[in-house]
C-alpha cells in the first residue's frame, strides 16, 4: 500500500470519527451509555483478538500487527462526554457509568501493555535502553493494576498471556543491561600484580556485534537500572570490585603505583606495578611502626584514595549530573563503599594513632589526614554528614582510647587462651602461691595464732582439708596455666581502676575488660578441649579446678577494690553474677567423663557368673570348672577396680582432697553396689564357697585404702601436717551394705569351721 493511500485512509477514518462524535453528542445520556457499552465490547473483542493473534501463532491474519490502542483511545473522549452529561443525582446512571468506566480502563490497560510489548525488542536492538526500561516498568505497573479488574473486566487468560510476555521482555532487557554493565566497566587482571578498570563512556554494539542505532551512554544505563530497580545489585558488584581491588590494597600498601589515563571514549585506572620492585612492595602493613610512620601511611592513603574517588565521580559517572538525576545510585555506591571501608580505616589507621598515654589524647595533629580524607568523601557527595564516623571518633577520642585499650587487653587474653599448653601449676593450701590466694582471708584475722606478716608462717595453724573452716581459703589442687594467667590478668587489670588519676570511663574500661576476659575463657576453653574432656581424666579434673579457682577469685575480686573505685562503679560493679556460669561449667566438665567411667566399670563387671545362685551347685565336684570360674571372676573384678585405681591416681595428683573423695566414691559405688546386690542373693553357702567369695571380694575391700590413707602426692602439706582419713561410707552409699554381706559370709565360714 502506498503512502498516499494510507494517508487517505487515515483522513477518511478521522472524518468518520468526527461525524460519529457529532452524532454521539446529540443522543441522550442513556443512549450514549448504551452506545458506549457496545463500543467497549467491540474494543474488548478486537483487543483480545489482537493479543491472541500476536502471541498465539497468528490465529487471525486480519489483526496481526494491528494496534488497538488508537481505537480504544477514541472511547475515552466519548466516555468524557457521557460523564459530563450525567447528573450526579441520577444514581442508576452513575452506577452504570462507573461500571462502563472500569471496563474501559481495563481495555485501555490491555491495549497499552500490548503496544509496549511489541516495541521492546526493537527498542533493545536500536539501543534505546532507557525507552525499553520505561516500557517494561510501565507494563509492570499496568499488570499490577489489572489484578483488581480480574475476572469481571479483564480476561484472566489474556492477562496471563501478557504476564508471560512481560517476564520474557524483562529478562531480555536485564540480560542486555548485564552485557552493557560488563562492557562499560571492564576489570582486567594484567599479570599477577596489576589490576585495571576500563570505563567506556558509551557502547556502540550489542553482544552480537550488531551496531546500535543510538549508542548507549552511561546515563542511559543508570536510567534503565533505576527504572527496573536493579541498581543495587549492580552497584554491589561494582563496590566489591573497588573495595577488594583498589581501596584495600592501597590501604595495606599505599606505595603501590596508581595511574589514571583518559582518551576520547574511555578512561582507565590501574593499580600495581608492571614490574614489582622492592620500593613498590615495601611498607605493606597498615598501622605498624611508630607514630611518624603511621602518619606517613595515612597521608599516602589519603592521596591514593582521593585519586580513586575522583575517578569514580568523573569517569564512572561520566556526563552524569548526580545533583539532578541518578542521585540514588551515586549515594548508594558511596554508602556501600564507606560502610565497608570506614571500619578498616578505624582499625588500621585511627586506632594506631591513638596515644598510649591518656594525657596526650588531646593532640590530634596526626589524625588530620584521616579527617581530610573523610571530608573528601563528603565533598564528593558519596556520604552524608551523619555518616562521618571518623570525625565522631576523633571528637570522642577518650572513648576511642578506651576501646583501643580494651581491645588490646582482650587480644592478649585471647592469644594466651588459644595456646595449646597442657602444663599445670599447683595452687592453694600452703603451696607457693598461697599468699596470692588467701591473703584476704588471713590479713583480716584468719585463724588464731596466724601471723599478720604473711608468708609460710602465717598459715602454720591453718588446715586446708575438706573439714577446714577456712571458707575463704582455696584447697590445694592443680590448675592450668591458662587459668593462672587469666586470674593474674584480672587482678592486675582491675588494680588499674584503683588509680585515683584514672578517668571514670577508663575505670569502666578495665572493669568490663576483665568481665569480657572471663567470658572469653568460658567461650574458648570448652571448645578447645571438647574431645579431651570426655577421654582424659586429667584434662577434665584440671578444667574443673580452673572453674573453681576462678569462682574463688570472682567472689572477692570486686570487693577488694570496691572502695578505691570511682563512685559510679561502686554501685553496680561486681563479679559475683559470673560465678553461676562457672559453677555450671565446672559440672559440665566432669559429667560426661564420670558417666563414661561408670559405664566402663559396669561393663567390666558384666554378668559375673560367680555371683549367680546357680554357681553354688556347679562348684560341687567340679574342681577344674571352679578354678576356671574363679580366675574369670577375679579378672573382671580386677579390671573394674583397676579403672577406679587409675582415676584415683590422676585425681590424687590434681584434684582437691574433698572433690577427689567425692569422685572416687561415685566410681566405687558402681562396683561396690553391683557386688553387694549379688552377694545378697546368696542365702547360704558352704565353708569353701564362703571363703572363695570373700577372697574374690578382696579388690573391692581394698578400695577402702584410697579413702583411709592420703594420696601419695598429698600425704604432707609441709611441716608434717597430714590429712585426716575420711570414712568410705561417707562417699560410697553402698559400702555399708557391702560390709554387711562380707560379715555374713565370714560368719558362715566361721560357723561351719566351728561345727567341723
């Protein structure tokens, strides 16, 4: 069809529409509504047919390629005429008009969606990315509005068809934006030491090397990303590349070479030397050395980072007016960079510049480069004033000083606790560290006859066994080097708060640092020795001692220095609340081990044949069987008692006397109770049987020696002072029942011997 014929056809249609409009205005309002309803039905049918024809294998050749939007648009004018003629008081007509309006708006939305969908592919191919993004965004809004029109005013099948096409077009546009983003911001690794970013101001062709009719500029890309709300993901990728490829390497080593070059259509920034040299690789650590070295480091970082920031503003946002458009993208990139880099600046540069002497914290001259760097971020619009954390930290330098000291203290404690040191030290009683443990108990009176001069003579009249009435003394036991170091750290650090020259915030720092140090022990040590606590009695016993040792000091640590603390700390500063957690930890250290040991003892005893009633009849006239059974049962008892003996040896060397006896009683109770219950089942026995049973029970009887006599390593606590023996029945519940059964067997043997 020629251009003239098409023009004549459009002119004829326009003339017919004009005549139709003139005739429409002469009708009554009711007639106008009737006509409008009929026209809307025709428009709906043509719109659905056009949609189905375009997306469903061209079912109707007549409507293929036809845009129903022009036809539907004329109905808006007629609807406006009807709306102006109907009085608001005519309720029926108003309701009818409202229904017609909703139906018309639904048809208009469908027509607009169809029109936009048809053009998106061409817009992408031509390079009109901004127009395509606007079309996709508008389609998304129209589809959301159509949700309210289903199913009364819009066909669900047609809407679903348009929804599927919308997702396809959006995905195609998103893939094109990914390609454009990669083309405009190319990051290349050159060798092993150089990283460069090439920023292209515009892209001339698509991924198939087909030229765009309109080259895509950076402004077009940002507009499309904003329209589709995709800029955050893209800026996150770009920010991560800048942080890990430029900012952090320059923070670690500001001596790295940094170069920026520009041509007409692109700009390049690279970091690193093409030939690595000692001058480029030196001074790699940030924040090390003296204050002068750190100041020089800060100045270099300020200069290199400022170059990168200028590149971001001038080249990565080339010809983009961030004050008027794309402000959200620019500010998001800036805040994303600053959120990741500010803590590193604080940690690597600001904290090392904080003076170690609290009297010198007023001198902030060395921190000027950091302030200038932060002002540079603010001046470029990458951050807002409320994000200037470096300035806030310098203004509150005392708090920064406090945080630095606290971090250093906790780092020291954590490094000590993390060491794999299994050595132990004996404390308590009259050991070499008795004065450290018990100085408060005896300096305020102690037991009668104790000297006030301290030292060994101060404890000559004191007893440290389980019956001692010295509640503030700590029993003799073995603790780990970790626990000893932790307590020494706590005593030394909390002593700083007693200095009258210390500020209140500094005193609070030391107090909370000590509390955090005790929390570190509870977090690190159980995890570090988790496997050994179940398998190794020594490790479990030492961990238990550590917890009790720490609890002993927590109970009085705050009270000793309370009067010397600032008034603010006196009201609430205490360590007593931490004791409960350590008590629970001490129990948790022993419970798995004791459960395992008691199970092993029970398994070692097994179902001892000699303790079964049927064994009595089998002994008569079976000498060989008797000897074999005797040896088997003797081996079982020896194994069970051997387990108890091994634990007793370890416990005697490391545990306090009272806890040693309690654990020994728990383990012995398994074997003693097992044997006692089996002996009770034997109502009567002959002389040889009774004597054999008594001989077999000898290892159980021998367990009493561990309770009556002091362990070899704890037999003496200096100057001939010895522990008093403790009866086994106090710690072993089944012992009295067992002794009754042994006495009964002895009487059987004695009675039979007397009769004989």
